[in-house]
């Protein structure tokens, strides 16, 4: 315990605390609560039954009403804590409720029926995680098929993105040719055209190319990210030209220069782009929803939206599946996170 | 543990890379021929081609078609079935008694969305930059387990916008977690998402929550590039920390701050997914933003009007191009200043 | 290089996707509750009984049916069969099943009443059948009424009487609001008709907003301002976004909830034994006590390459025993005349559910002609959209009612004009 405290309170140079230290810890701890809190709440809610989800005030942990099997009754009965006029609390089982009066029995003496006004009873509840939310979609829906499609889309899109973007960035950073500034201008000008702006025309293009209801129709429109080209180019500008010239002296071909020199030296920036590409493609929702209408092609994000109907949304399943789909992204992040700051620092954004 | 993980991932990487390496080697001979034939600049064309092809087909071409759409009318979806109407759609968007009062416009919702977006952009960009800066400064201190703290702030960037909107709607709705907390502490519950100002504030805060980690990292990268000895020298001179911040940190961080400013600006103009899920544009129309307007007019409503939606999106695209050109200008100035090309 | 390969791959894949195998029938289906599972069972049974035909059930999000399917249809593609709600506006794309089904007379006799909902005006086609009929109507939290000592208003009670009674419950039980109505123009159209409104002008085009609709809009705004009607549902979205108020009712936060028959099974699972609830039909206005009928239809798509197989599949799902099983398991109101006439044994042990379903069957008889005509009218959704967009703005205090009336008429006019621009 004391080591934990020592760890937490350790500070630079062993000097005494000043207001900046207090503020730092305020910010960090506030950050943990604000940033993680909502996500923890999401994970926690995903274990609740539909009834518990709709409940207010919300319970912190998922609860269900405790039940007891009583001889003479086919089904288990719900248990309630009943407070009588004298303020004494008893645990009773409810047989049925008629209007505002509840007919109850003491599980120990099942013969005698006690009538209790319902405001005097409170459900006796116990913590219970509703794994059904997870199990049922796994069984009823082709979870692994959707997973395969999602992985395929994410991996292919990321590989193609890295390859085409790095090649383009190489050309734009290390060659002098006419029209270079023009190409650069177009790429940057469309840096952030939101999908919704070109939704309808893009749809016509896709359906004219016969890519409708095909995973490639999801992958191809996303791979030429201007952001990626821009980022990689900025990074490659920092690679000295002398390296390239030396290689050319040694009769290296341009392809070898790209492959053997540029790519390895751009690794941190590529890692950053890989992370973003994986996160973007994995979370893509609107576009796949529009392109894919056959279940054997669904990605996870599209698949889990089957639970969104016209008039009702089955939140308990959507929540559970959302949690499942978050896991791979978090894993990728944990593996690659050491590159993030280094990569961003080097991408010319400094 | 962490070392083992790194080793594992490196070894796995090496195994995966082996066939890729072979493939790359196989590409070399034909490409040498190509290079001999076209020279070095022909190779530039080769490197550019794949990206430009995809980019042209799936981004540029649709943009051009979009412009064509904006000159047509009717509810038909495919260009060949639509009626040419000239600038009618733009005229409709600009039919207003006064541009300052959306209510007098033919498309009052468009102008409401324009003004809402404007206000949102100003407030959100300011807040985002300040919060990102503070977070970066905090993370730049000598912290133990800095990568953990970094991950804490970065983590929401990994969530999909739909999930972000959903989480916060559940927290903020009348029967949500926040009101429960307020009740427990003896306050009256507030209908956060049904009050104009609260809903607008919530839209800003949630979008900051979701993206601040990314911008904080850009600023952190800038902070770490500032040479330590500058501070040490200043400390020798007895400079106060506040003065050091204004005289050393801020000026040296300015390029990064500008990048953050422009990036947040561009993203704020297009704000959509998370706010759409969070507030649906309400209460009333107080969080209705341009992208939502375009989406509803052109795609989501039962009787679509793709012409009007395209016209609105062309206008918005124009604003975005101006903003990105500003960014390009800044980037170029930075390049010149740092002496590269 | 890789580019070429990926394009080739794309080409091959798209080829594979576009050649439908003979005998394959793709059915696009969305679900509000358990009907997707029930349908999957029934499809499996069909495939077993008919080895030559392979029905593939694509369970999709409602968004796909609403936003993507129309685009596919306009491009002349799409599934072979689809479950849709926007049946009138897209009626040009449905397949006339008359030559493909075994016994058109059976279809006419059992589903004929709703064919006009799903075919262009004047057509005599058999486009499909309603998987379920819905009717808007109210639900009262009986337990809350009893706790407050307020008697439930009777069958002929007016909207004012319901709101007043629910208001007493609200005051005595310290509720957030007395009533709630789903945020949807469709939901308030039954009441509008009860107040004497008729959206359809003599030329079958949208008429201007009339006094009946204005009278009810005025009441909605007043109830919201008085804190009787739950403000958050209507106010916390812009445009035509649908927001159900079911959670407030489930939590016992309101005494009266106006929604529709489709909520029955959701209410049953979410409320359980927490309180007793009753379906009340629609409260009355000066003209009628009408709800608004509607529902989802299963239709054949004109662009199918396997029309004969589509006919066989549709015949199977329209069979009386299949419709009955579907109805009993999904707790939906059936459209099939024979099923309605026979005995339906709904698969539930919740007494509230059975009573509610019976109440809805009774309420069907009170549907006013003006409401009954709306499902077969192609401009319905335009009218609903304009109503919900503008009335919610009034509730949020953004414009006075008088302005909203003007805007509603303008919105509808602009939409109709735009839609009638054709080559």
C-alpha cells in the first residue's frame, strides 16, 4: 500500500508539492473518470436485461429479482421485502398482484396468504449478469461470418491504403515533375470531404461498376485517403535526399529505393496510419450499410444493426455486440500505441 | 510482460513479412525495364498511378457528378432520369428576406443549420484547443506510466461516433446516469437534452470528449520537441514558470497549435454522427448542423431531394476547400521556416 | 500492380454476386422484435418442403429497408421479396403476383382489403400481403390509476378527459408527465382525423392543413406547455426523426401512452409483473374515436429473375396455417380474413397481452374513413413529416403555432412540386 502511495505521489526532483502538481493530478484523475467512466458504464449496461436497461433510477450493477421455488406453485415466485406498519421487515414471496394489493406468502409457511399494499413491498434483488445478451446473438446470427468479413475489409483496406498512399507520398515528396503542386493541391483540397456529401453520386459509381453487394465496394472507396498521403508525404520530406542519391550510385532501382530505404524509414508514420486505418475501417458503418444488403457479406457494424427495427430497438443486444466489436480495436491500440506519439511527432505536424 | 509482447509482435511481424519481401523482389525486374524505358520521372507516374486512380474514381468523380446533381431537380435518384433546372436549387437556398434571420428563408432549416454550425465551430474549436493544450502540458510532465495516461485520453478516439453518441445519450437523457447522480445528491433532475443551451453545450462537450486525445497527442509531440536546455537556461536566469510558458512554450508550439486549430475547424464544420445520435438535432432545431440537413434532405427522408442536398453540399464543400487551403498555406510556411524544400 | 489484381478480384466477386442461382429467392426482412427469428424458422421449413427452391433470408436494419432499398429499386435491382413499410410510394416496383400464385381468388378473399395500400391508384395487381396490421392506440398504467384513486375513463372518453384523468394521476403520484406520444407525424394523424381533419383533397393531392388538424396541434402544444405531455420525446430531435416514448411508460413515469399495437410484445417483456396495463383504443375527438391503421407488407419485387419461385414462396407464407402460426408467435394483429375469423391462440402467459390484443381488434371497427384512406395515399409520409418537424419546433419555443401552420403547408407544397418535376 505504501509503495502505491509512494508511486502516486512521487514527483520530479523530490521537491514539495506546488499548485501545478495538484492540478496535474486533478486533471489526470478527472481524465480517468471522465474518459473511462462512460465506457465502463457501457460495458456494465451490456449485462443488463431489457427491463433493467429501461429502469430509472438506473442500478449501478445489473440486478434481477430474486426468486424462490415454493411447493404448490409451478413457477418460482418473486421475493419481496415487505415493511409492515410496525416497521418490521419480512421477506415474502408474491403469488399474484391484483391492482394495488399483492397476495403474498411466507416461503416458510406457504399455506397462509398475506395481503400487502404494493407500496409496502420492495423487490429483493441480487446481482446477476445477463450473459444472454452475448450468447444469443452468437447463436442466432452468423457472428463468425460477420467477423470474417470485418477482418477481411479492415485488413485489405489497411494494406492497400498503406501501399498506395506510401507510393503516392514517395512520388510527391522525392520527385520533381510537372503538375506535382497541382496533384498535391487536389489531394489536400479534398482532405476532408465528408462521405455524406458524396453519398448519392458515390452510390451511382459503385453500382455502375458492379461493386454493389461486394466487399470490394466497401474497401475501394476508402483506401485513397488524402489524410494518409498528406501525413506520409510530410514524414518522407524529412528523409535526406543524399540517402537516395547514394543508393542510385549503387545501381539501386527506384522500386528498390522505395522498398528498401523509404518504407523502413517511414515505419513510425506507417504505424500511425495503420492504427487509424484499422480504427476507421473497423468502425465504418454508414457506407457498408448502404453497399451491403446480403447477410453473407455483412460486417460486424452492419450486422449488429439488425437489432434496430422500425419501431423498436433491441438495445440489450446492440450494447453487448458493441462491446464485442470494441475489443479488437483496443487490442490493436495496445500493440501499436508506442508508435503513436513518435509517429505523430515525425509526420511533419510539428 | 510488455517486453515479451513487443518481442512476440516483432517475431510475428518478421514471419508475416517474409513472403511479402519475396513478392517485392519479384516485382523488381519488370520495374527496372519500365524505369529504363520511361526514366526516373516515369517512375513517379508509376508510384502515383494506383492512388490517383482510386482517388479519381471514388472521390473526384463523385464530386463532379455532385455538382451536376445540384443543377437538377425532381425526386429521381439517377442523374439520367433527372430534370435540368439550372441554378434553381441554389436560388432556393438563397431565397431569404434576411440572411440573419433563418425564419424568413424559403429553406429556413438550411439557414438554421448554417448559423448553428457557425456557433458550434467557434465554441468547439476554442474549447478543444484549450483542453488539448492543458492535457498535453499535463502529459508532458515527468509522470510515471506516461503511456498509460496517454492511453486514457486517447482511448475515446478509438470508439465509433455512433457508440460515442449512444453512451452519452444514456448518461444525459432525463432518466440517465447524470440525473440519477443529481437526485442522489439532492438536486432536481434536469432534462439536459430538451433544453436548448444544455443540449448545445452537451454537443460541444461530447465532441471534445471524443477527439481531444488526438489533438493532445499532436501538441504533446510538439512539446517534446522543445529543447530542454531552453528551460534550464531560463531557470538559471530566475524566470518564473508562467513567464516561461508565455515566452518559450507557446511560441515554439505555435506551428502545432495552428495545425490543431485548422484540423479541429475542418472537423467541426462537418460535425454529424455523434451529435445526430446524441440529440437528433434537437431540442427543436437547436443542434441541427449542416451535414445532418444534407443527409436528411438528400437521403433519409422518404421523399428525397438530391438536387437540393447536392447544392447545399457544394456550398459546404466550398467552405471546406477554403479552410484546407489555409491549412496548406500554414504547412508550406512551416516547411519554409524549418528549411526543408 | 496490386491495383490491377484487386480490380480483377473485385470483378470476379461482383460477377459471383450478381448471378443469382436458379431457384434462389432472396428475402429482405427487418425486425422490431422476435419476428426475424420466427421467420427464420418458417423459411427453414419452406426450404425443407421445397428442395428446388432456396429462400435466403437477409435480416437487415430497418434503415436499409428505408434508405437503401429505394435506391436499389430505382436502379432496377434488389432482392426478390422484401418486407417494407413505405408500400404506397414505392408501389411501382412491386411484382404483380396474379400469374404466379396458385389461387389468386384466395389472395383476393383474404388480403384483398389492403391491396390498395400497396399498388398504384387504379391498378388491379396482387403485389403481396400485410405481414401484420397495426393500429395506433393508447395504453394506460392501470396500477398508477388505482393508486391515485382515479377511475379509468370509459371507451367513449375524449382526449381532454384522458389528459385530465391522467393529469390527476400525475399530480397525486408525482409523475414527470401525465401522457406521452411517440414523436411521429403518423401517430398524431389518427387523433387529427378524430378532430375532423382530412389530409386528402378532392384531386387526391395533399390539402391545406385544416381546422381539425389545427385543433389537435393546439392541444398538443398546450399539453406540452402545461407539463401534461412529456416534452422531452418531441423536443429532443429535429426533423422527422422517430422517437418512441415506451421507456417512460415502462418505468411508470407516465400514466397514459399513445403509441400502437406493435408495442404489445415489447411492453409485455419490459414491464413483466411491475404493474398492470391496459390498451384503451384511441380517445375520441368531436368527429370520431379513430386510430390510424398501417403495417408492414411482404411484397414481390418486379426485377426478380425467378418470378415463378417468388410466387411459390409467397403462396407458402400467405397460407392460413402459416399466417396463424406467425401471428400467434409474434403477437401481431393478422391481416388474413380467415385467421381473423378463426381462433387465434397467442403464445403468451401475460394476461395483459391477451386483453390488449382483444381491445385492438375491437378498436379496428372504430377507424374513421379518413384514417382508413391514409395508408393507400402516396403523400401520407410527406404530410406526417411536415407535421412532426414543425409542431416539435413550436413545442421547443422556436416559433408560434400560426407560423408553423404556414410552414407545414409550404413544406408539403415544396415536396410535392419537387417530386412532380419529371423528364
